[in-house]
C-alpha cells in the first residue's frame, strides 16, 4: 500500500477516538481520547510529509496527556511556545499558519478547567484544521474534522442545551 493509503487508514482509526471523545462529560476522558487520536494523526501527517502538522500533532498528544493532570497556565504557555518553535522550524507558508492557528485554540482548550469552554474553543481550532487538511490533500482528514465538529456539537447540546454562549471561562 502507498504512504497516502496508509495515512488515510490512520486517520480512519483516529476518527473513532475523536468521535468518542466529546461524548464524555469528564474533561480527563475527553483529552485522553484526543491524546491517542493525536498520535495517529501525527503519523498520518508524517506519511504525507506535512512536517509542521506532524510536529504540532505530536506536541498536541503530549499536551493532551499533560492536561489530564493539570490545567496550569504556565504549562499551557510552554506548549504554545513549543508550537511556535515547531512552526518556525518547519514553516512552509499558509498551510503552516493554519495548523499553528488551530493549535493555539486547541492548546488553550486543553488547559481549560471547564469542559464547556474546552468544547467551544475546540470548534474554532478544529475549523482551522479542517481548512488545513483540505489544503494538505487529505480527504479522510477533512471528513474527520467534520465529524469531530459534529460530535463536539452533539456532546455540547447533550450537556448544555442549544445555547452556544461563550460565557464559560477557562
């Protein structure tokens, strides 16, 4: 099988973890699923030679794992700085900026104590990754992001009703 096909297989597996993640109420369970998904997505981007995205998703897995145990804003700043360094070292233009921007929102989300605010910020970050994945030429990753946004909204609705108010604090 080609590297492209393998990359799509890895994304298909990651989709399962992403869909399950936002059906949990506890933020620790949400970020645990996202940690596993991030490892698979990082390998997917390595196969597609999208180095900024691969580095940022590997960092995301470490970030999600760390955020299971802490919501420290200092640690969040360390991850944001690390994401900036990875982006600068692998920069290839707009596609790198999109993955970095998505990472900024998702890093902030991962360190929110409120699962409600986590969900809101993840919608924004995931939307940026959706555009990135389209430009990277990964159709299954585009589907993954669409399903991820849908799962997040369903979970949000289940726990918080129709209102997507942005009043929750990190």
